[in-house]
């Protein structure tokens, strides 16, 4: 862990390069110094069907769900969330120039006893 899932309204396709946004989020996660490179996953999911606020067709959203393993203090989690949210907010500043965009981020801790993982990437990256 950490895994960032970015869900977004389909009407943002012409306005946001989601590959670029995923790369920015990945870099920002690593820059916190709290997570190992081989564990980071960032992915975006396009929502074809959605209803936002007053249902205007120009309304759009990005919702980020950041799942992390236990072991970080409340201050570290807050600092990571603030760094990610600030980077994404800055990157999407043009969307905030209109009254039709909503951005959200939530951090969720994974219960290690209820999470199974096998990662062949870690040994390769740790061997650098």
C-alpha cells in the first residue's frame, strides 16, 4: 500500500489529462517520504453516469480515495493528505475558475489482518 483511486466524471476528459494527473499524484505520494516506491499504485476510473448537485451538464467531479496500510501517525497521514490535495488543487486550478467543479480526498487505513498482498516489484526496486 498505498493505493490511490481517482474517480472522475466523464465530462472532464477534454479538460484533464488523467495520465498526467496520476503521475503527479504518484510523485507527490513518494515525495512525502512515507511510502515505498514499489507499493504505490495510482489509477483513474471514468464515471460515465453521474448526477452532480443541480444536474447542470457542465458540473464535474474528481473523488480521490487513498487507501494506506497502518503504521503512520495522525500527523503523517494529515501531512500526506494535505500535500496530495494541494498538488492536485494547484494542477486543476483552471477548473476552480468555474462554479462547476468539486474535488475530494479521503484517506482510509487498511486492516492488515483483512488484506492479502503479494508483490514481485518490491525485491526489484529494493535491490537498486
